[in-house]
C-alpha cells in the first residue's frame, strides 16, 4: 500500500513539473494508446469470428453436398445396380453410399482450392479400412451413440496439414437393405468378401450410429488472412491517430500554448515595472478573454501606481 502511494506521489510530482505542452502530449499519448488497444481488441475478436463463420460456412456446404451424394446413391444408384450386382461376379463399389461420397470428394480435391480439405465417414468397424476411425473420431462416434439427439459437433483440431475446423454429424443405419452386406459374413455378397474379407464391417444394427460423417476444413490460411487484414487496419488506424495527434498538438501550441507563453512573458515584464507592452487580444475565445482581463488589470495597476506617485509628491 505504501509503495503504491509513493508511486502515485512521484507521478503527481512529475506532472506538476511538466510544462503545459508536455502535459497535453502525455494526455494525447495516453488517449492514443487506450484507443489503439480497445479498437485493436474489438477488431481482432470481430475478424476471428468472421473467419470462423467463413470456415464453418464452407464446411457446412461441403458436408451437405456429401450427404446429398449419399442420398442420391441410396435412392437412385443402388436400386439401379442391385439387379446387376446379383448377376455379376464382380463387386460394384458404386452401390455403397460411403464409397460414392468419398470418390466424389476425392475428385473435388483435384481443385487446388480444396486440395487440403478432408472428408471422411469414420466408423469403428468399417468394411473399407480407409474409413477406420482414429482415437479422436472414435470419441466422437461414442458421443453420438450416447446422445442420439445430438445433430452435430464442431470445433478445431490440429492435423499434419495444420489447424482445421471440423464438423461431425452422425450417420445412423436406418436402411434395412444395408444389413445384407453388414449383418454377418455368410449373408454378404461373395464378391464383397473377395475384396474386403470377412473380418470387418459386420454385426451392424439398425438405428445405431455406425459412422461419424466428418469434414475437415483448413483454418490456418483463413486466420492468417484475417491477421494480415488486422495488421493492415491497425497500421492505418495508428497512422491516422498519429496524424490527428500531430495536428492537435500543432493547433494547441498555436492557439493555446504560444499565447499563454507570450502573456506569461509580458506579465513577468509588467511585474518588474516594464509596463509599455500590452497583452495581445487576437481572438474572442477564452484566451482572448484572459488577455483582455490582463489588460484591464494592467490599466488598473498603472492607475493605482500613478495615484500612489501623486500622493507621495503631495506629501
């Protein structure tokens, strides 16, 4: 407590010894620093939120597109190819909704704009091991299983490609026809077993969450762009603040400091008996009013001095 008082006293003493121009400059600098900090914090939060909204919007569009591909495959492609699947000795992977959506997304990634995007239908026990859930995705599937009414989970995750925003949605087995391939190995098509074997992708149950549909959208570039824009805006803002401070400082010196300094010099001269100079009244503002008051005081002082001199002569 005593230490804080000492600091306060030293600061007050410093202010008392500063000239008026330096006090104005100190006040302007403090206002400048506070303004930059407040505006910088607000702008940073705003840009980060806009960046997150942009990433989320991109991820949502892509995951909705993949869901549409799944629905189209299930409702249009599977009924069309199912009879052919029964008569051929070759497994047709296009009859699998997960395969179709993955292939469509892989084709999308050929575009440089989407090359770092990742789409995955992660499962605990998939037929194709490329869809095997890692430890992080396993926890998401377990969360969906425990909370069937949870429509979506989204957050940030660090991957080898950098920081990504992911959106995860549950995929529940609601189509009974899927059990033909995923109930037991003896019911699965022989062509499927020839490609994927009989160890994975079985014992699935209706109305259970089997997959977590995931989209990973790179976030580093978007946030880096937001940060660059933040630095640009802050640089412009600092430049504007600096120019404003310089202009205000110039105007203060011209309109306030310089007239007060001149009046101080004249007042000092008058106090030593040199009364041949008048206080200049160049404006009608407070400085002009102060100059007029000093002139009246000087006139009154001169009259009083003459009266004293005459009285002394008469005596």
